[in-house]
């Protein structure tokens, strides 16, 4: 059942080219230059006229929600708020009928997310669900939705469900942006082509596995890790840190790289590994300065860069090269080496990768 892999988590990481493709199958039609999501069609007007989109989720699904905030604001120009379901539901939030609430959940059974939906529903919002498990409680509680087609995810650490969520949210932002006229025909076309190339790029990123296993050897005994990223790679930094802590039990924190100077920089010394996601995008130069700041304090830099980068390899202790893609799609590629890094470190520490201590695959208690 593990298909020759030692753990479900590794199998699921390697399934991503396929699960991403499955999540866009029938939805992205390149030839016809057409995007099509059944669940969105009936609510198209709602989306186009929405005052605001509120995203509720927990854990990794919340990180996918953060990526969606960048996507929906960038491509569709709708204000977005991303909320931890557990906070949202107890906060007496302001919700109106012109709001759309997007609930994201792999399992579709997360108690806090379900309760957040019920609350938003009682206040008249339209609820759109993005779930992986067909017929799950959240899928049933929503007005409309789109399934991710990641297939069953067994490892407690979410990997392929995350990239499937981001894929579906990208399609959603493209559809809504195009309908609203904020995403031009040519830009839409360009993104469609680039999105259809993502499975092959993820396949390429998976070739980094051996290199990352070697890097993991160097860091397997450290007590702390910092993850930094900006823009679309900020949620990826959070996700990398969560993956590491939940399966290797190493304390890790993710930060927007620019926030470092407001506190976390005090943690940096020659013992602190800092994973910096520094792909070529609109914040590249700024991230390079952040790397310099870490280096000046002797932090140990592991940089995820775009293939062919000639600047960062001179500054970092380890450089991991991922294929170039559009800035808005980069999380789908840049998260892959971080998943592999956490996996190998956890295995080397003798941890139970698929079933980490204190955690369950679906959190049905609040
Ligand atoms: O099933 P859900 O997507 O609603 O689960 C949400 C979180 O419990 C989940 O993402 C959790 O954080 C994972 N273990 C992360 O890898």
C-alpha cells in the first residue's frame, strides 16, 4: 500500500505531480482556453460581486488559505481575510450576506472549521468548501464547493493535500479574476499555460530528494530552525516550519523575512539554521538583503532558489535549486523541498513520520 516507499508521507510527497494534475483535470482546458469549475458556476455572480472573502481553516489548510489571500487579492482584487477557524468562531465576527466564506479542509471533519461554517451560515454568508474527502461533514455543510483530487492522504503531515488545495484555489482566483475583468485574457492564458506546466516542475523538484537527504544529515540534531519567505513564499515558510515541528519535534518558526528585524533576529547565531525561500520574484532583492542580515550574524543559511541563481550560492551554506515559474504559482514548487527536508530529518531522528506523537489525522475535537 505504500507503493514501495518506506512511509506514506514520502509516497504522498512523490504523488504530487499526479495529485496536482488530478486537481486541475477537467477544470483547466488549455486547448479551449477555458476554465471550468462546476461548483463555482452557480455562484459566479456571488463571487464577482462579493465585498469580501473570508477564509477559515486550521493548520496546513490555513497556510493554503494564506496563499489564496495573495492569489485572490492579486488576480481578482477582492479583499480577503484568512482566519484560524478556532478564533473566528468564538470572536463574534462581522459577517454579512455579501461575504463569501471559503472553508478549506483536507479531511472535511475538522471540528473548529465546521463550527466556523455554521456560524457564518447563521449570519447569512455564502459558504464555499474546498475538501479532499468526498461526502465529509464540511463538504455537506457548505453551499457549494470544489473538491481537491489529491486521493487519500494517510500521513498525518499534510503534503499532497496542501498542493492540491493551492491548485484549486489558484483556479478559483483565475476564474473569478477573469470574470471580474481584473485578469486580462492574455494574462489568464499565460497563467493557464504555466499552471499546466506545474506537475512537470514538481517532478523536477522531486529530483532534489538525494541532495536534501544529504543536507538533512547536517542538521538532524539541531534544536531549532527558522524559516523565512516573503510574498507568496511567506505561507510556504510557515508550512515548512509546521512540517518540521510536527514530525521531527524540532522547534521551528516561520516568519515573513522582513519581520526578522523586529525580534527573531536576536535568535540568530552560528548554531541557527535558517531556511530562506529566495526564488526570483518581485521581492528577490529584498530577500537577498535578509540573507545578508542572517549571514552577518553567522546563521547557517539553507536557501531555496530559482535554477541558475548565481548570487545566493556564494552566500548560503546550502543552495537548493527549484525550477522557475510564475511568482503566483511558486508555492506549488517551493514547498516541495521543505516537505522533503522535514521528512528526512524526522526519519534520521527515528521519529514515527506517518503518525507523529500527540497528533491525529483529523481533529474532530475542538
Ligand atoms: O483536515 P484539515 O485540513 O481540516 O486539517 C487541518 C489541520 O489539522 C491539518 O492541516 C494539520 O495541521 C496537519 N497535521 C498539518 O500537516
